[in-house]
C-alpha cells in the first residue's frame, strides 16, 4: 500500500497473502464479528480494501477491529488504516480525526509520521483552484511543516517538502490573480499592494518574476518612475532571461526610462539587500 511505512507495508503484504488464501473459508460476514479474532477482522478489512476494492466495507472492519479489541496491536493498526481508507475515499475531515486520534494514542509509534502526513494531505488534496478560499492552503502548510520539522528522517519528509513549496506557490498565485484583476481595472494602488506581497513574502515562488513586471506597470500607471525603474532593475538582475523582464524593459523604454535602482522606496531596500548584500 502506497504511503504506509516500509515495515507496515511488509506486514501488509504478508497479511494479504494469508487473507487471499483463507478468504473463501469462513469469514466475518458469516458470523457476528465478536466470534472472530482481531487479526481475522483486520485481515478481512485489508482484503476488502486491496482485493475487492470496497473501501466502505473495509472501513467497517477496521473500525470494528479497534472497537472490539481496544489497546491491542491490531487496534493500533486498524486505526491508521481507518485514516488511510477515509482519505482514499475523500472523507478528509474524518480522515483527520482518525489520524489525530492515532497521534494522540501512539505519538511515538513508527507510523506517527504517516499519520501526520495523512493529516497534511487531507488539507493539501483539497487545494485545486487558485480562486478557492485559502484557509485550507494555510492549514496544509502548517501540517506539512510539522512533518518536515518533527519527522525529518521519515520517508514522508521529502514529499512533504515538495508539497509545502507547491502550496506556498499556490498562495502567491492567489495574490497574483487578484492583483491582475485590479490592474485590468486600472486600480493601480490596490493591484500593486497584491504584487508587493508576492515580492516581499513569496520571493522563492515561481510568481516573483511576473509580480515585479506587474509592479513596473503599476508604478508607471501612477507616475512613480523611480519605483518602476527599481522594480525593473531587480527583475533584470534575477530574471533577465524571463519574458517578463523583456516586457518590463519595453515598458520602461517607451517612457524613456531604463531598469536601475532609484529613490528610497521599499523596492530600493530590497535591491540593496538582494543585490548589494547590504542587510543593515
């Protein structure tokens, strides 16, 4: 099963082998579940999930294994499988509840990192369009940061770091979307405030080059030539090969201007820090 730790995956493979051999014998469907061991109920859940592709049935078995045999190794394994199954069926809120219960009960277990990763995924997998509310994105970032910082040696840390960067870029993209809307309406001040957020707070994202070019447009629209030239200078220093730099250069050239640092604006501060290394 993708996602579960390597030790758990090996155990799962063995369990499935046993389950597939015994599936045609007496099963938990034929008698009340109380008549079966925790292992039998758990394995039936695995069979329903992996072989029969019936996650809802599988979830029932995992829940019953935990309910009937609490505080056992099988209950622990059943709980993490509940979180996994709920996430697979896109019941994200319930998946988070199950994952949090696992972390509360077994904080030092080998699958605690996976439980935290599932919590992060339950937020991350709902991020699809830049136009949606960004609350889920912030929650995904917080949960992914926990995986990265608390479980840096786990097999999930690298994936969490990649998803963190993508979610961070998503926030910047939202600011760009709103900024473009204001710019199209020629609401230059409102637009530049959005682009400024990207340049100041999301410098490591893929949105920065465009944000600088849009700042050139905004400042020229407001008649603030020093700021426009400084934005062009930062853009040229960091993204000279970008088509956004060429667009900014052409805009400045039409006004008889060139990309160069001028004035004492917030952009001048960034220019000194980024290009000259003057951090004090």
